[in-house]
């Protein structure tokens, strides 16, 4: 029987969907928002005097963080509720009405940052060099940089209003269709109704090929069923983005993402080029894996299949203890921060009908609690996912120590550093004391994760690049064309060691990240940076304080400057190559162990 402690304690936000505090705090937020608009809406003095700008920014920040001026607490609550119960129509109706209110409030105050960004370039220096504004210096730098792509205030308001109907609603619809779809499936002669997430897990990790094949058939059936609507969805949001890019005079499709992430195009271009030039590593790995499994080629769904005799299942309580033990070995303070997620019931653990798939960790306002979602099924990957999401959580909590609301953020390019850092150390903890046979299996599993996070995500980024380019040129892409582009880039990184059966061309349908536009590079950048930090700390345990400083940094500096202060140059191809070399060395180690154990 699964305990209630394994569900979120949303009472940290509100006691129920009908909690009277929702309406009370909503009224407070609407009032605070209106007061800010009344005070600063027609007063442009903050655009001329740095001292007045500081006063206005502090009031703006307080309106958002302390007075609920954007109804962000309610926003987090409904996001979590719809994540755990996406097919509840009453809940969806409440969430929709809330979204309308939030959009209006954000529209009402959009003038503030819009006007700041338009401060003439000749005047910007006096604001940036005004010492009392130093806390907000980088916040201002980003506004000034984005100004050249901003439309008029009224046009920006219109885009904000239409973003939900033209983008978010489409994406949420496809997700709901996928994750509420069920099929009857038999395991060990026991029939049950299974959702897409569970079937996908069986199709990719179950040891029995016949069971995998039956599950893959159902996964492909569900994907095919929803491919037409997903095609319409993807084309719609691509066309919407293309029109906005044209209006903003944005020249490359990933430019807005990189500006938002506060990362130089040079950094990401170097990352893409460096990683894709070493696709020989995953190609070599998948050929080795096929050989180890006694196959000529791996099927597409088998790329993450566990090799070897390591069949241990990890009950959630065991995983909890193992992960917390890992955190404690790294640092006592980090352990206590991770432990609060369990103590305060801020993790929703197991799959259930209507629950959103995958895993995530929230980041909302600096005063809001941080929550984690899992879909735990007792696999070793679920253990490392727990460590991964807790890494995000600890990072988000530590950022609270060093940042006020406007700097309480992290670039996507660095967001995966903490998560992969703790994930890797947890995997090492799992392998400690194991036999060579079991260690061999675990190291192969580690390669699955590293290659997936680095090479696969860069291939997916390249898929997105071509997808956006083709969409812009052709205007509309059929499901066949999208599938062909998807498989083209999967083949480029996986090579001839993998076969691509009918149905695999539709596996783009469930990848939510493609709808976020160019998000996926951050997995590669985060993991490669993380490996550098892991190496540094293994050489000198006292360097953990440098890592903790990074965890606290938030949005006060650009990622390039954050890592420059740590002695890491993320603009250099040599830096990325060093991380890739660690993957290559691990592959060589696994090959040698395979020979020693008589596997090949």
C-alpha cells in the first residue's frame, strides 16, 4: 500500500481547491498590482534618475514576491494540481480562469520593464554604474540587450494574451491525450490497464524481449493515434513562433531561447559543433551494446536496455536512503537541504492515471516552496532521477540565500549542472562494493545516461534546427516529413548499430521539450560542465565550497562570467572536448572490462 506521504503536501500553498485563502490572496495581489500601476504607470522619473529607478525596482520586486501581484502562488498551485490530475475538467476550468487573470495582471505592469529596456544607450551607463543598483545590474543588462527585439508596449501585451491559445493550450492538449490514454497489458499472466508512461518504461527497459515487443506495439499504437493532432499542434506553434520572430526581426530560430538563457550564441554553437563532431563515440557504443546483447543491431527502443545480470529493484524507501546518504557524503548542509523535501512531503512519487509523465522540479517565486514530481517504478534509473531532481531542488533552495526575486533564476545552460552532479555521485554510490560483473552493468547504464544527455540531446537540438528551418521554408510539415527529419538526426548520432523499425519515426510526439524550443542543449552543457566540477572536487574535497557558491549564484551574473570566476572557459572548444574525453575514457574502460569478463 502506497503511503499518503508519497504525495505532495500542497497545504504548504493552499489546503484545497476551494481554500478561501485563494480568493483572499488573489484580492491582495490584484490590489497590489493596481497600486503599482497607479503609482508608476504615468511617472517616468525612474527612467532618468538611478536613485528613483532603484526605489521603483524594489517596489516592483516586492509587489511580485511579497504581495502576490502576479498571483504566482496560485499559479504554482494550479500547475501542481493539473500535473497530478490532468484529466479533472473542473480543475482545468479553474486553472484557465486563473491564467486569464494572471495574463491581465502581467499585461498591466509590462510597461515597467519595457520602458526600462528602452532607456537610450547613451544613458544606460549611468544606471549600470550606480552602485546602489549593483544588485540589479545584470537584470538591467539583460533588459538593455533584449530591447532591440522588443515590439511596442501594446504589441507585447497582445503577444502575451495570445501565447496561451496559440501555444500552451496546444501543447497541454497533446500531453493530456497521450497520458490519459490506456491499453490493456499482461505481465506474468496478470492483465491491467496501463498508461502511456508505464508502457513506455516497459518497452525500453524490460529484460524480456517478447514483453518489450508487445509494449512497443502499444506505445506505437498510442503515438500513431495521436500523431495527426500532434502534427497539427507542432505546426501551429512553429508558425506562431515564425511570425513572432519576423516581427521581432530575430534572424535565427534559437536566438530568443539563448537570450532568455543569458548564454552567448558562440558558446552554444561551439558546444553543438564539438559534440556532433564526436558522434563516433555513441556509434561505437551502440555497436558494442548490440554485440553484448547478442544482436546484429539494437532496436530503436532498446538503446537504454540494461545489459547484464543486475536485476535489482529499488523500493522507494531504499532509494531515498541511498540518495540522502550520497548527499551527506558530499556535504552535510546539502544533505539537510535534500532531506527537507521528504520531511515536508514535497515529492509526488508514483505514476497514476492522468498524472503528468517524466519528472520535474519547480521554480516559482523566491518565497514559494519547491516541489518535485517523479514517476517511480523501482528501476535504477528512478533512483538516479530522484538524485537528479533533488539536485535541482537543492540548487533552487540555495539560490534563495543569495538572491532577491528578480535574480532568483538560473540560465538553462547551467540549470542541469547541479542535477547531473548529484546524479553521477549517486550512481557511483550504487556501484560501490559491487562485483565486477555488476559494476560492468552499471557502467554501461552510466554510458546510456551520459550519451543520452550529451550526444542525443545535441542531435535533438539539430533536429529542432532543421525542423524550424523547414517549417519556415515550407509553411507546413506533414507527419511524414517531421518523422523523416527526426529519424535523420537520430541515425546520425546512433549510426548503424541501431535499427529503426516502423513506428520509431513517431517518437518525437511525446518529447515535450521540442515544444519549449531549443531547451535540450542545456542537458549537454550542464552535464559537461558538471563533469568538470566533479573532477575538481574529487581532486580536492574542499572545492565543494566553490560548487556551493555556484549553487547560490542564481541570476546575478551571466553563466560565462560565473564560470570564468571559477576558472572555467565555456567559450572554448577545448573545454567541451575535455568533458567528451571523459565519456570516451569510460567507454574504453567498459570495453576492457567486457574483454576481461569474457563478454566479447
